[in-house]
C-alpha cells in the first residue's frame, strides 16, 4: 500500500500496536512509524511485565476480583485526585474486556510470579514479559497487513485548523513527507531528552537514570504542541522509581528496579531517613520513591536492611553491598559510620509491634517517637550481615503531553476537539496521571486508549 494512508500511527509500543490493529481490523490502511531500529522497537513496552485491568472474578491467572470501583479508588489515592475523572472512569470501564481482547491479538498471560508484592489479584503478567507481548502484537499487526517502518521519526506535522494533513519524517535516507487521513500519536514520553527534563527539574536531572529507550525524546509531542494542540501536565511530572544507582544511563529496564524499601530503611548521603518506608502497600506507592530521591542531596539514597530480609524480594541486576557491621557498611557506601550507626540504633529502639510480617497488607508493625516514623513493616535491623543498595531516580516516562477527550481525540488550544488527530499511551498519560502511579497502569492507558484511538480513527476515515 502506497500513497495517502488512512491511518498514520507514530510510535511502536503497546499503544501504537493496539491502535494499528484496531484500525486495520476496521478495514483501514495503516502505516506504523517507529523511531528505533527493529531490535529496540517498542519503547517502554519492552521492559514491562504486567497490566492492571478491572475484573469481577478470579481467573486462571488472577487470584481474585478487582472491581472498577476499587481500581478507581486506587487511582484517586496514588494521584491524590489529580486526574481527569471522566477519562479515568472510561478507561477503567473499558479495561474490563481488554484482557480478552489483547489475548485475541496473540498475547498470553501467566499466573502471578512469586515476589511480586501483592499484584497477583490486580495485575495480569505477560507470559515471557513485555518483549514477548510486543512481538505477539507485531506478528498480528503485520499478518493483518499493517505496514511497519523502523528508524522513522515524525519531527514535524502539517495541521490545517483542526485537521492533520501530513507528517515530515526523518529517516536514515533523509527527510520524507507522508500524507494520511488521520494521525494517531503513540510515540511515548520525552524522558530521554535530559535538557527537556531540566526545564522542570533543573540541574538535578543530570543525575537521573532513564529506565527505557534513549529514543523517547518527545519530538512529536513538541511538534503537536507547537502546532496548536493543547498541552497537559508539566515537565516535573513523571513515573519515577528508585533504581539501582549502578544501572546504565539508559535502558536498564525492570531488572534495575528495587522492591526492598518496605524491608528496611532508606537514608540519604547524610545517613538520615527522609520518608516513611511503610506508608502503604508497595505496588500502590513504589513510584513515589524516584521523586523522593530526586529531592535528596546529589539525588542519591541507600536502602539498608539485614540478613533475614535478603531473599524476600526480587533482586536487582546488581548484588547488594554487604558488610558484617553497620560501620563497615557505611564505609563501603561513603557514609558517615557514626551517623548511620546512630540512625539505625534510634530506629531499632523505636520499633514496636511484633506481629507476623505480612507484605500483602499493612501489618501495624511501626516505630514510635521518631521524627519520621515507619508506619508498617518495621523490624529491627540487627542481624548480620547487613546489606544496602544505592539508588537514584529512574525515570520511566513523563506526563507532559497532549490533552485528549473521551474518544481519544486530541484537544486543540481553544478547547475544541481535533477532527482527525488521536493520541494514546505515554504521550497522553498525563490526562489520567496528573501525578503518582500504580503498578501496571501505564500498560492499561496504552492498550485502552490505543484500541479506542484506532477504532475512532477508522470511523473518522469511514
């Protein structure tokens, strides 16, 4: 298929492929443009593990119900209400049949993995992980007749009023112009553009690590906003977690994430605690820790725990720093030995409770009398050897993007919906995620809005 396309999809991950498949199943000609080379296709989808969808009963891969009302309560809690509730409720309602639909596209799920910290009821895990899920979607798309071109980056857009006309695309052979009857923007966030991150974070962004591809630099986001599409969010809002400080600058992925905060304490470079490590169930609050570490001196922190907790969580790619005493551990971390010893002594003395440890629900084991108390899962750090992981902010994706309505249409700066421009995935995630994050919701946003955008673009062309 050549000439003017019915649907042009910019992006190559979960949202883009769901959009392309939906539009193609509706009988439209579809061209997918992926900025990355084929091996690195898919953006953050390559590194994901699971998707959070509403369901009313247990299934073969989910241990119990997770209703739409509970999903909404969780979303309101992690975002502190900073969400477009109309879009959020629509997304959650459409997520009910997403698990079946996406399996019809060749994706397979497995029972929840051990060590996933209470996600077995709420989140469906991809058999083979995100890359396997991505490959299944590509196989289906190409079997249906979707054309995919790699190393094609949309850098400019031609918009006439509220209508998309054509895109300027940068390729290894130079620039080319591609016309289409509709556009679906599903090209991810801009987290790999450190200069753009600095507009919100200042020089602190130099110490950020980017969990995914170096190709997500937001060129299409800039082009759309510069050409009249309404912006949502700001440059400081993002999905940021604490990841191993020894991870590479880009593309470290899920294996550099650390899930052990609830099993110990977290201190900054001054060996001082700075937040309640037991605030809530880990999958609901893990994504606050990247932002918390970003606020610390030199954007570095250390998760400290002892021997009984070493095998209670999924480990990082890198081994923890180990020592036979707290003072020795401090030395290996370049922390003040006296200060770290005092911090842990004060913490241990404040621990009360003694109930059996249960990471699946707040257990009431807490400290009392500290400036910052740990409100759940507090246990004394007293059994050698002692361990620590150094962590830095790991940026998954940014929330600044394009505003959309409940049909996935982009909204122009004057508040009117675009005629033939749609968005899905990270580029519009800020509509649902004004702040905060809950595990697996990024894939939900991508799949639900991707499918919707594909259906709506196909209907517009018709």
